[in-house]
């Protein structure tokens, strides 16, 4: 297995491969645009010599499963390369994939597999089942402390100063396509929900809440099968406070399910 992106998420997944997933996967390749990150992770894991690769192409050629953990615009190209090489791909940057859903057709054409974890939300198994009957409405409201939006270019252009927010402030309300573009580092959850529901008719609300210590996502779906309502309050990943710990664990669980003969949930 190869991992592209050796930040908080990639490092946690790599560690899991060497521990609880060691009977299912072998870590064969690491790559990061910052070569020292990959080299440092290799040393921490006491990986065998040659695990750190010089390019994405070299990594893809050396493994059967690729974990994309970069969450930058480069994610789309990395996924496309792995798909064309007929690899299984764990996609952590779901929001990036949402804007290039032609990659789904590419995967089917090349006989590749794309694995998209639920991320920092719950209930996607129920959403996938309910979509068979149809939805009337779907809403997701994401609340985060203002610091969680630091560096967001959309907010900077709007002249919103995060340090001045003293009570709940609605930063965005609109459709999922706009949300993914304007909040690429924050709204993977809305993209995952839209893909699970097979619908872009999703209302997205993004709120900065100074009173919160945890990122919170509330989903309400109504349809012919009934109402689904979930609330997820996420603690931050110890290695990166901008990443929800559950999102990392979701990627690890997706890999475990990929390799397991017994699959629970849809």
C-alpha cells in the first residue's frame, strides 16, 4: 500500500497499517511534496529502505492500493493517475473529488475502485438506503470555532475577521457545489453527504461559533422512508487541530472494511 501525503491523516493511516491492519496491508510506499515529511514518517515507523518515493508515479507503480491524503487541488490529478493504473484508491479529499465526478466514470472504465470514507459525520449508510425511496429535503449545518476557518480565501475576500466574531455567525448558506468551492478545507462532509444521497439539492449552512470547542455537523434528511437526523460532535485530531479525529478513524475503518470478508452496514 502507498500513501500520498504524509501529514496528520496520512501519518495516522500509515501507523495503523503497521499495527492493527498489518495482517491486511503492507506499507510499501510513501510520498509527500515535502520529502522530509515522508522521510521523517519513514523513520518514525522504522520502515524498510526504499519506502520513500521520489514521485507520485513511482509510488503508484509500486503498490496495489493508494491512499490519497493531500486535500489540495493536486488530489484530483493523483486520483486520476492511480485510477488509470487500475489501483484501488482511498480518497480522503472527498470534497476535491466532488468537483470532478468524471473520475467515477474513469474508475469504472479502467476497472479501478474508489473508496470514499464517511469522514467526520455519521449516518451515510442510512442515507444511501433512504435514497432508494427518494428525499424531500436534505440539510447539513456545520458549526466550528472561528479558528477552524483560519486562512479561508472566501472569508478573507468578504472581509470577515474571524478574531472579531463573538457570537454565532452564519458564514455561508447555499448549495453543496458552492460550499465545496468556498470551503475546500472544511466541507468534505457536505460532499460525502451529497455523494451518498446521489443529489446536489442539499442545503448547506456553515456557522462560526466561538462557544464551541468541537466541530459539529447536524444532518436532517426527510423523504418517503422517514426522517434521518444525526449530530456529530468531533474532537480534533491530536496531530492537527484543523482535522477531526473521526475523519482519520473513518479512513482507517474504510481500509479495514475493504480488506475484510465480513462487512457491516451498507
